[in-house]
């Protein structure tokens, strides 16, 4: 049994990340190439906008902060921030900032799930995958919030360094990171595995519209468009309303 658990641990934290990354990138490219008409978020704003406005704004603010926080926190080498902040200070910053963003995201996501499950009009127009991916994100957020008290119990930053080392080893194709995760508590491990699974499901769900959100940043740097009127030799003010006499 111990050998089976050891093999499962090695697979989940040594090989599974690469399976998820390949499916995430290749699947997104394939869907964009073959099914561009499905590349959307399927907004239900026309059916009911009130709850959506609050839920969507809270969710997107929180999830963007959490995504970039995890990205920078896990993939930034220790030597780059060591002169400015200690591992313990960085972990406390992550707990406070991540906790606030997590609760904001959790509140928004809960509103979105409630709206999609209990509003008859929206429920009838929703796909099963829409609700499924929202519930998976809800569980993932719950696990992340559960890890906050655990992180407070060991405030030296050691666990954070272990997680960052594992993530950096995965991204740089270096072995040995999975063994360091063995002593961690189960919420950390399940949180990591479910997070990788979300990337695995990404190309097959409405989450693909995230790519378009990041791509829209290019609009900030595109050149201005010059619009020329096709009406030539017309006097100035010809399109203004005439005064009534």
C-alpha cells in the first residue's frame, strides 16, 4: 500500500503537471483553430443583470489577483526577493493579501453559482459544463482558504519555500521537487492537484475566454485608426440640425 501511495504521489506531482500543461496549451490551440464560434463566455446578462454585476465583478477582481499572486509568488526565485523581504514576511503578505482576495472571489463566485442554479431562466439556458467548472472553482477556493490557518501555524515561510521550489522545478524541467511535498498537509496537496486539473479542463470549458481577455491588452498598443469621411466637398456644419424659425 505504501508503494502504491508513493507511486501515486510521484505521478501527481512529478508527471501530472506536464500532462496538464500539454493538454492546456495544445487543447486551447486546437479549439481556437477548429471551434472559434465556441470561444466565448456565454454571458447571461440579458436574462438577469443585477446579481451578475456584483458576482462577476467580485469574482474577476479576486481571481485575477489570486492568479498573478500565485504566479509571481511561486515562480519568483528566492534570491530575487531575499534582499527586500524575508520568507516569513513574504508568507505573511501572501496570507493577508491572498486571504482578502480569496474571500472577495469566494463571495462573487458563490453569487454566480446561486444565480445559475436557482434562477429558472438562467438554469434552462446553462450548459452542464458551465455549472461544473464553477463548482470546481468554488471547491478550489475553499481549499485555498482552508490552507490559511495552516500557513499561520508555521509562519517561518518554510512551506512557502517548498511549494515555490516544486513549482520552479516543474517549470524548468528539473526533477526532485515532488519528494519535498510528502510531509505537507493534505489541503495543500489537494489544492495543488485540483489547480492542475483546472488547467487540464481549461480548453474544454468556457474558461478559454480568458485567453481573449489577456489578448485584449494588445489594443492598448495598437496604432490609432484614421477615419476619413466619404462625403467630399460639403460645407462645415452640414450635419448639424437646422434651427427652427
